[in-house]
C-alpha cells in the first residue's frame, strides 16, 4: 500500500529494516513518521509500498518546516524550524514566520517526546533551514535563516527612510 496522507500531528512507523542501528525518522510539520530503511539503497517504489503504523496521534511541538532531527545517544533530537504566520494586512510580508529554537527528544522512536530546551533560550538563536551535525555525543548547529524583516534603505518601502 502507498504511504498514507496523515492528518496533522500524527506519528507513524513502518517495519522496514535498516542497514544502520536505529530507526529513520521523517518529520513533516507536526506529523512524525518513523521507519527503518531497507538493507540496500531503496528504490522509490519500495518506500511507496511501506506499511505504516501510527505511533503518536499528536506531536507536542508546534507545526513547522525547516527543522532538523538528528540521533544522539540512541535518541531522536528535534530542533528549530519555522511556522508561517497568517498573511498580514494591508501588505503581506513574504516569509513572515515564528522561528523556533526549542529542542525535543524521543528515546522510543517518536512515541513520546520531552522538551529539553525552550524556545528563545540561551543555547542558540532561533533559526530554520540550518544544518546540525553530530560528532560523538555532541550536536553542532550551523547557519540557517532567522526570518527577521528589516527595512532596506532606498527600496521604496513606506517609512523605510530611503
């Protein structure tokens, strides 16, 4: 059967086997899908045929894009990302978003999640579309976007002073 469309905030898992220790976690907004990969590089059609099992009806974090998930000490660690805001009026601001720096972990393949760092804490500035790498038992957060809107002098914005 094909990978089902999941209502927001659902977590599902497939029983496919992995060539590495642990389980691969795919996160889409607040939807969590966990599955183990095939022993060899899978053909796209093989992933389409995966059987998925719901493991979490609603994830505890806010829906988002541009987040990172890594494995540290046999736990999934989810961090950062952005949630688009409703368009403002009278002039919508492209990319206007709530940007996150919260950190969540799961030791049971996405069934339960615990927040280990709050948004806006001193650990790192909120960001989306960044890179996180793991070396040993440490994670390193690099780059990304903060989605801060600033006036560009001379760009013709009202009140931009240009």
